[in-house]
C-alpha cells in the first residue's frame, strides 16, 4: 500500500483529494426493511470501546482459524491497532427493534454490542504497474456473523462501500483476501471483483516473476489482491 506520505503529498497538490476525509458523515439510516436493520457509517473515533470489542470479536470468530499460520495471522493488540486506525471508517449493520415508521436514533457516539456484520475501509492511494498511483477505497474488513450470512447483507455492505468510494471519486475498490478463503473469493467474484494488476498470483501467472524458489519452495503469497473499477 502507498505510504501516508504519498497521500499527504497528493492532498496538498490536489484540493479535490481533501474529499478523502469524508466529513460530515451521513447519519445512521434504516436499510432494506423499514423496521429491523440499521446501517451506520462511522469513523473509528466515534466507536465506543464496547463497539470496538464487538467488532473485533466478530472478526476474530470468523478469521482466527482461517488465518492461523498464514501471512495474515493476527495478534489482538496489532489487529486492534490496525482495525481502529484513525483513518478507518466503518459500515455497521445492526438489527433495530423499534416501532414501524419511527426514525432510528442518531448517536453521537456509536454504541453497539450486537453486530450482524460490518465492513471497514479507508481512502488511500495504491501502487499500480504504471508510473501513477491510483486513489482507491480499500476494504480492510468484511465480516458477517454466521446467523446473518447468505441473506445478501455482504452484497449490501460492499455496494454501500463502493457507492461511497464512487461518490468520493475513487478509481476503484480494493481488498486483500486469503487465497484459502474460497467462500469469500466466490462472494467477491460474484460481486464483480477480479485480481488486481498488482495481485502477486496474477503477476506470477502472467510470467512477471518466478513463484518457485531456486530450492523448489513455492513462495507464492497466500493472499489475493482483488479490485473493481468504480465510476
Ligand atoms: C464472505 C461473506 C462476507 C459473504 O457475505 P454474505 O452476506 O453471506 O453473502 P451474500 O448473501 O451477499 O452472497 C452474495 C453471493 O456471494 C456468493 N457467496 C456468498 N457466500 C458464499 C459461499 N459461502 N460460498 C460460495 N459462494 C458464496 C453467492 O454467489 C451469493 O449469491 P447467491 O446468494 O445468489 O448465490 C460472509 O460469508 C462472511 O462474513 N464470511 C466470513 C468472513 C470472511 O471470510 N470475510 C471476508 C474476508 S476477506
């Protein structure tokens, strides 16, 4: 990923890049059905410690065994720091029991202890195979609780994330996915994601580098980098 210094330089050179700081945020709003689901968009700083714990717990329940021993294996401390980086934004799906027609509350501080799913993202610049970096909305996490899977909610979260990226003028949506996470890869393929030009496996397949060491060890990375053009 491009360094913060690159991002800062671009923001200084191009006033439009200030749109990379998406404030003010839209308020929480109902989604899908008028009564039982709420999608909240919030920056990392707005999340209460209870919500952070709930998001980390969902991530850990979904990913701990899948990523164990991989290059994306996580420790709690390092992952919490990465997940709740000040630049991170969250789309959080919760169920909301309220009267039909009543507006959902608009919390100043986001406070949830039961999360159906979430996506987290950052606006960033990313390497390309050419001379120019490109502005992207980078999806860091997409996590659905087991009980919420298979109902189209992952699709909803990604569509929302892509819509935000497109409105901010980002060229593409990007993400990293473990190569052994077959269900997620199938999901992303259905959502229109393809191996990015900097995906190591794609580069290797196109003959860009040898993916076997001189001693015969397979050194192909255990993750894929996928992207989808926006705008
Ligand atoms: C991957 C994940 C986000 C998908 O979310 P979801 O809400 O269950 O997916 P959707 O219901 O929107 O599915 C959309 C399409 O994706 C594909 N898909 C979803 N789950 C799939 C699975 N387990 N196997 C194969 N294809 C799948 C299907 O084509 C589906 O379309 P269909 O319902 O018409 O067949 C969710 O299963 C999840 O949170 N998994 C665990 C965490 C994870 O791996 N996150 C990704 C990290 S990179």
